[in-house]
């Protein structure tokens, strides 16, 4: 649990939830976490008037890591799946 900030779900964008980063004590908004399609991942944007400690940045990174990546899990191929395929060279 973050010591100084909280994450509150906000208006969805790109069919995914977004989150406000808020000061735990005052409730002031400090930034947003949102899905960034070009990178296919969640990212954080901080307001220019906010100041960030290493601990708070680590809390934001941990929160982002806890969100679903949106990438489909691909199962490894069955190694015997292509056993009957003819390879070049006759083997």
C-alpha cells in the first residue's frame, strides 16, 4: 500500500479504466494513469506542479505493474505438433 498517494478509478479511455493519482492526505490530484495504445501498456502522466519522491514513483510503478497488460497470453507450441512435417533435404 502506498504511503502518501492513492489511486482512484476514473473515466475509461480506449475501453480501459484510467486512474487518478491523488494525495492521500489532501485528496489533491497529482497525475493520471492511462492506457497508451502506441506502447500497448499503461503509462503515468504527472501534473507539472507535483513533486515526486523515489518512494512515490516506486508506488506508481508497482501499481502499473499490477494492472493487466492487455496482451494475450500465448501458450508455448507443442514440440510434437510438427513432427510429421517434411523438412527440406528429405528428413
